[in-house]
């Protein structure tokens, strides 16, 4: 500091500065006290670089200091203050009276504290500057100080303070009414509410910021908004909407540099893990790692997040040891950069991995540490998840009473937050606790609530994602069934079984768009969208009213919310009426026992198989059958399915050959399955037809080989069966048959017998080079419904991604299962006379995803598919017999599809060369039997 001795004289006024006094500080003190004459004299005696500018400023403001100094003057003061240290400012502050200078001094003090890492003190300094600026009416400066205070508080992860400052900042920005600044505030608040677990408000702020950034066409902040919005939607459980937001963010980020691309990829990885696709998540994580710049201030945070995401994916894949190492790495990295929120998240996941690995003591320490960190930074979701994990640990330790107390607190806070995920998990484990304590009634209520929340979370995701996600959360459905069985109420058991699979047939985003684009008119689509938007706005207004505590206003807003909800219900009802099957599958309501009974004829029985149980529905009764040793049952089912299709090594084009030798114990396994799956059902002698809704490995079992005396039809669920029955199919005319596609230029062999097969059954045929996707679609699209569409070709099954499975047609074109969802096939029946078309991927608690569901959704109420690679000659003979019985032509009326398939299989089975189940049992009818 310069040593100056100044004797300044102006008239009768004399100011003598101390030896260490700074002339600038002296001038500021004089100016703040209103002594402008002395200030002018001091300024004139000053020899600093800002002397002339200071003189002009003092001369311009000889009267009372203004609360909003001009920008040039502020620039002068800021430049000079930037040279002052913290001690100098602290000495100067008590003597300064002018509010503008006090504000600037507190701001400078805050910046210096921030540079020292004293974040809490910096927040207080910014806050003090903001409060003084607000009292003087200096709105711009108030907003700036509040913004700086809020972001400084974020360095501490002090969520409570961040929220308080953010709300004050929002109120100030409303006064300024500058859209870009409001958007920045909304972006901050959506992050704060997200970390607090208030995902509903987080999404609301995201939508407000999104609207501003879209209008201004600012890509970078829009990407941030979409990413944060997706995270909030994902945590809330709205996976479909989260995925849509991330897809758009990824498209925008492609032109915005590697850092943003990496951030979006991490969001997608997190979502893929939640949806049960950890292998896809790992790929995204690796891609993100390559994009992280070497020199970036966010590099450490991104690398720590990468490690945590990798741990999540590895844990889902069952690689627990590697997951533990990844979580520890993430935790240590977050700790080094003093990110308490990231550390809490990593500690939370580490506890789960340790628990999964059986290290219960270490897991408990991690859960407690995560909860402690959550409380410290006011992170309610992390605190609640930690408490839930401790409750789950108590269940593992056989202490359900202790778990019950903890879960009560979890649910209470979860309801306050409106977090679907926390509510679902809390109710699930409370059901387990009640079940362990011998209270099935309370357990059933909690299990019901858990599944309700789960289905809300999974609504709208793609078919394959939905299947994976449900399989990942199969314990929800298992507990639901267990509690229903323990309760001993048949109707409740049926509801529990149905809910595990009622929405499985295309409760998906892809199916949703298909439904909107085809079955549902544009006006209905727009009505539903508008209704949901209005509902969101009404809820936001209601939240604001509750905060105001004005009873009359709260009552009015509550009524508006109810009206908006009814508007949504009306829109959904309109969609249901217009596209019954599609709407039933999109907005599934599980069928009741009475509804199922009413739909059955006297000769029919519906069998709903579950894990260790079977429920038999007949017109007059509903019976629960307990099946012994579920694990052994699945093993026997898999072995018998393999033995029945033992000749499946032969493709359709292979020359006639004998099936592979059958193991000696095949008959024993078949008999054991027969006793367990059929004889134990206690069916009436009147029963001629079984409607089978399988589970697990039973999807692969040819029930025609187990129970040849019955007509067999498979249904994904009883609810789907009812939905298909409601769909009135017009009587079709003719059979469109495709066969022997020209596979020239591909590695696929020709199917010569399929040409004769198509010619024998079809009234219109597409053969050879004409068997293309384009020609097939043109014929399918005719206005007059077909009696049947018969497709004799190769089937290419993708077990990992069943919607990519395809029918191989001429010209090297493949018709995928996903594309079939986008078609409308007006036909009474589709026959897929191709290899393994009845295969797909089986998801626990979900069922089989593949061609069957695609065609059932496309329009036909029934589909015939094969379980394994079939024999070419035997298939041609079976199909000819089937059509002769089902669609004989002329005035003669055929038998039902189920009866025709049953009799055709019997016809093949009675021929010596085709007695083995391999030749006839592969064919299964899905959907309506008649």
C-alpha cells in the first residue's frame, strides 16, 4: 500500500490523513458522509489512474448519492476496488454510509471470500449486498447478488439455502421481466428442486425454462434444461418422457462440443440402467469417457460420475465386486473435489452393492454415512433412500418390526415429495415386513400400492424396455401375488396375476406413437395432450395457492385440479372408445375374476400360471392350485421343450430326416409335467378347450404335446383376451399367401415346399420375386379384410432384441416385429409358417416379446406361430389340413381356429413318419380360439 501524507485544504475544511491512509479510501468516506467538497479536494490531490474519472463522477453527483449509479461510474469504482484486499475493505465498511458503495464493498468482499474458499461467508456477503440493494430499489444489482449467492451456496450443496436464495432471485427476476435472466433462474431452481426430490416442481421449472430457450433458439442452455428435465422425470419414474427429452438433448449436443455430448450420454446411461439394459449403459459410459476433454474444469466431476454410473451398470449385470470397486472410486473422487452430493450418491450405491455381496456390516456403515451426508446438505431423496436401504437390511437380518418403523418414515416423506420411486420401494418393503409379521391384509394393501406406483413409472416406455424394466422389478409382482395368496381371496389373486402381465403387450412409447398415428384420430391425440398440459398447469397453480395459505384460493385451485383430471379421463375414455384393443393395452385395467368367468363358455377353462401357482378360471369357479418346486418345474419345462423340438436342428429347407434321438427320461419328464400342469387343475369332463396364460419357461412348452385331448389357445393375459374379444373383426374373404421368397443374393436357402403350401391355401399369392415387403403391404392394406394372411418364409429371431426379429422376404428385405407394430393388418388370422416365429425373449413377470404381440397389436385377433425350426414337408401337410377344416370354402362353415389346429395336429401325429412332437407340436395359436 502506498504511503501518502496528504494535507488537503478547501476553505475552512482541512483533512489530514494518517501516514498509512489510502487517498481513495479517504475520498470514499467523505463522499459517503455527503461531504462532496472534501471529496473533490481529495480526488484532485489523488495521482492514481482513475483521478480524472473520479473527479467527473464527484462533480456530477454533488447532491445526495443515487441508488443506481451510472455504468461508467460503477466501472471506475469496481476497478479500483479490485485492487483492495479483504482487510482494507473490512476497515472501510464501518465508515461508509452511502448504500451504493456499501453494496459494492460487500460484493467485492464476497468475491475475495469466494477466492479463499470461504463459501459460507461469501454467501452471507452476497446476501447482505442483495438485501441492501433491494431496500434502495436497485433491482438489477439485487438480482445479480442473489444469483451469485445462490451459485456460491451450490458449492456447499446447501440445498435449503440454495432454495431460499433461488426463490428470492425468481421474485426479483419477475420484477425485471428479462426472459433470458428468468430462464437462468428457472434452470437453477429446477436443479435445486430435483436434488431436494421435488421432481414435480423440477419438471415445472424445466418446462418454463425450456419455453424461453426454444424461443431464443439457444442450444447450449436448452441441452442443459432437457438433460435436467430428463433426470427429474427419470427419478419421478416417467421413463418414456425422460427418454424423449434425452434423445432431443443428444441430437442438439452433436453440434455443441464433446463436453455436452458426454454429459447427455451419461444421462442416457443412467436411464438405460434403470430400464434394465446395463450392457447398453456400459457402451454409453465408454463413449462418454472418450469425449471428456483433458483440460476442463468439469473433468473431475464427470470422471467421478462416470465411475458411479459404471458401478450401477455392473451391479445390474451381477458383477458385484467390480461394482463395489467402481463405487469406491467414485466416492473418493467426489470427496477430493468436495462434492458432498456426489459423495452421498456414491456411498448410497456402494451400500447396495455391499448388501448384494453379503457384506451386511459394511453395507450398514455405507447406508448410515449416506444418510448423514444427505442430512448435512439437506438432500432429502438421498436421506430417504439411505433410510429405505437400512430398512431393507433389517428385513435381511430378520427384524421386520424395526424395518416397519423405518418404512413408515420413508413413506411419509415420500408422499410429501411426490416421489413415485420412493413410494413404490417403500410400499414394496413394507409389504414384505407385514408378510413376515403374519399380517397378510396390511401386506396386500402395501403390495397393491407398490405395483400401482410401479405401473405408473413404466407407462409409455417401449415394448422391449418395458419388458426389461418389469423383469428388473419382478419382485413387485411376486410380492403382490404372494400377499394375495396369503390373504386367500381368489379375486385378489387374479388381480395380482393379471397386473403383472396386463400391460405387458405394448405399454410402450413406440406402441404409443403407433397408436396415435394410426388408430387414434389427430383430434383425440391433441385433446389428450391439451388435457394433460392443463392438468400440469392446474397442479402448479394449486401448489402456489397452498404456499400462500389462502384457504379460499386453495379450495378454488383444488377444484380446478379435479376438473383438469376429469378432462384427462375424458380424453382417455375417447381413445378407449375409438381404438378399444390399443387403448386397453395402453391404459390397462386388470380384468376381474367375474369378468373372466363371464367371458368363458361351459367347455372352456382359463389357466393363469405364476411362480409356483396356477389359477383356474371356469364359468362357475375360480381355484388356486399350488404347484410344487417352482425351480424344478422350470427345469423340466425347458428340458421337455428341447426334447419335443429335438429335430429343430433341421431348417425348413433341409431334406427329410429323422429327429435327433430323444433322451430316455423324456417320457418321465413329460409325465411329471402333465401331472403338475394339467392333472392338478381338476378340470371338468365338459372341458374341451384350455386357454393358457403361461409364465417363465412355460412359454416354451408345447401344451399340445402335454394335453393332446384339449384344444389349446395361448393368451398373454386374461385382460388381453377380453380386449381382443371386444374387438369385433369383420368377416374376411380370401387368403393372402406368401411363399418361397426369392433369396437370391442372400445366404438364406430357398423353401421349395412353401411355394406349394402357399398355392394350396391362398386365393391370392405372392411367390418368388413378388414376395416383397412392398407388395405384401399393398395387399394387406386393401379395404376388405382377409380371412387369413399366411406367410411361409424364413423367420430370423433376435433373442436379445426381440423387436428386431424379422420375416425374411424377397429382395433381401426383412419385415421386423417393430415395423409390424406400424402396420394395420385387417385379417381374422395371421399364420406365420416360418421357423421359430413363436420365439422371443422371455422376461420374468412379463412374458414373451416377439412376433406374436406385434401381429396381435396390428389387428388380427389370433396368430399361429411355431416354437422351433419346423420340418418343411410336415408343415405343408399340417397347413393344408388346417385350412381345409377352418376355411373349407363354399357355403360350408369351418370349425374354430383352435379346433382346426388341434385336429390338424392330430392328423399329422397319426402318420407314422411324423409321430414325434417335433413335426406337429411346434404350432401354437395365440389369441382368440374362435
